[in-house]
C-alpha cells in the first residue's frame, strides 16, 4: 500500500485559496482531520480531497433547494398597524410641518 502524501497547512491553504489560520480553524473544529507533527499539522491528501467532495456536494444541494424566483420569506413587514403613524415624520394623519424655503 503506497503512503499518502502529507501536506502542510500552507499547502492546503493555497489549494483552497484561504489563509493558513482558516485551515488551522478547520482542523481545530474537526472539519479537516490532521495529525500534529512537532509544532505544526500535516494533512493527508485523501482528507483534502474528501473535504473538497463534501464541499461541492453541500453547495450543489444548497443551490438546488432554493428557488430564487419565489422567495419564501422577507424581512420587510407586510402589514401596517393602523394605530401607529406611517412614518416618524407624521403625527396622526397630518405630516409634521416642514421648513419653507
């Protein structure tokens, strides 16, 4: 059985186009398995490939679950409470006086 290549944090960061600190965070949170060698980490090539596969599978499923043309929610209020002024510039039914030019 051939030995798998061990990559450094910097090599993996370069491949993912992220910082080395991001890779260390992934290792710390268990997203990317690694082995500690001295003061640094080494990551097996197979683990990097598996992470890439998981990431592409997750992003594909996220993209297909959402219909951008039919949003299901909005952050804008749909109903106006009639007891409240429609604007901060109105008092009751009459707008606040404005300065004439």
